């Protein structure tokens, strides 16, 4: 900066040798500035390259550690594999032995009773579902008949006839329930 200021502050009547010295000083200052600027850029580029290299090196080390970890796990499982198969075989043998022992201890008639009880339970559930379906169908049919009857009735009829319809539907439900419990099916 000083070289430039000196050069700019020259007057027209300044001697040539002083002008030459100031020009040379100015050129040296510019050259020094450009070298410094170039060195700075070069240093920044080196730092960026080093950061990238260090990042890649760290990433590579992490990946290597993961690879070693999983390889070690694989090797350990490979070593344990015969023991795992041996355990499975022993477990199956013990299970078969227990089932055979139970069959000897518990008479076969008990198995038949248990099977019959399970079948009876399933049949009872099926019958209960059928009954619920028939009751729902009957209720729907009764409601439809009641709606038809109320549409056909005249306004002058008394509530006693409507009550009679309700009583007859109750009797029908009882009849359906009794027929189902006796084993009749539709």
C-alpha cells in the first residue's frame, strides 16, 4: 500500500531515477502480494484435500470395524452350529418321550372323552349360532308383519289388538327355543 501511495503522490516534475525506483518498488510489492495470495490459495486447497482424505480414512476405519464385528459374529455362530443342532435333536427326542409317556399314563378312553367333549362344545356353538340366526330372522319377520298390520289398521282400533300381536310373537320365540333344545333343526 505504501509503495502505491508513494507512486500516486508523484508530481510531474519528479526526477526519472526516483520514478524508476518507485515503479520498481511498486512492481516488487505487487509481485509479493500475488505470491502471498497464491500461497494462501495453495494452503487452502491442501487443507481441503487433507480434510477429505481424513474423512475418507475415518469412514474406511468405521466400515472395517463393522466388517470385523459381523465376521466375528458369523465365526462364533459357525462354531456354535453343531451345538445348536445337537440341542434341537435332544429337544425333539425329549418331546417324543414325554408324549409317549403321557399316552402310557393316561388311558386312551380319557383321550376319547376329551375328544368327545371338544366335539360337543363345537356342536353346541354351532347350534347356538343357528338359534341366534333364527331368532333374528323371526324378529325381522315379526317387525315386517307388525309394520304391515299397522299400515292396514284403521286409526280407531284399540291398543289391545296390538298387544295381542306382541304376545303371539313371544309365544313363537318360545316355540323356536324349545324346538332347538329338543334337537329339531330347520
